[in-house]
C-alpha cells in the first residue's frame, strides 16, 4: 500500500509512513466494500443527488424495481447484483418480508452510495490521485 500524503510505499502492517511520518489509515467499511471488482464504484461526470437516489430506491422498491436507483447513479454493476439479490429475497420470503424491507434498504444504500460517488467526483475534479492506501483509486474505475 502507499502513503496517501507522500506516495511512498508502506508495508501492510506499518502504522506510519517512514518517509513523511504521517499515520497510515486503515480502510473504512465503504472502502473495503467498493474495493472488489464486482462492487467497484465508477466515477461520474456530474454530482448525483443523494435524496433523489434514495427516493428512487424507496418508491421504485414498492413496485419491485428498487435496483433502478443504481442506474440513476450510473452503477450498472450494482444494478445487476441487487437485481439478482432481489429475486432471491422475494423467492425466499414468499414476497412478504422482502416487500417490506427491500425498499428501505435500497433507499439507505443508494443515499449513501450517492454521497460516496459525489466524494469521488470532487476528488476527480481536484485531480487527486491516491493509490491503495488512500482508497480513491480503490473504488475508482476509469470510464
């Protein structure tokens, strides 16, 4: 991994950078979640409204189209992943449990994902390039 401040390579178990002396931060849950190929966030050309994303996920979730919010966010990988999960959830709960819970889950997750995408957009506008230690590159995929 690399220091997010100076770019120097740091060992996985080191807590401080030997070059600049700043602390090597561990990855947050969002950074770990978005670091896998199938869940990697794609940068967008514009900011997305977290409220609109949550509303789409919530209201479309009631008509069993909750994953459509991921299309608004430009995250087709998440659309297909949650589409399959939604089908399994409805089948396993005989439509009752999933019908009640999934719209809320879609709203919360799409709200948070819009915030994360906006952070990536801001970093992209600033021209920030941070490697594996910083995480911006962890869930950024060039379009």
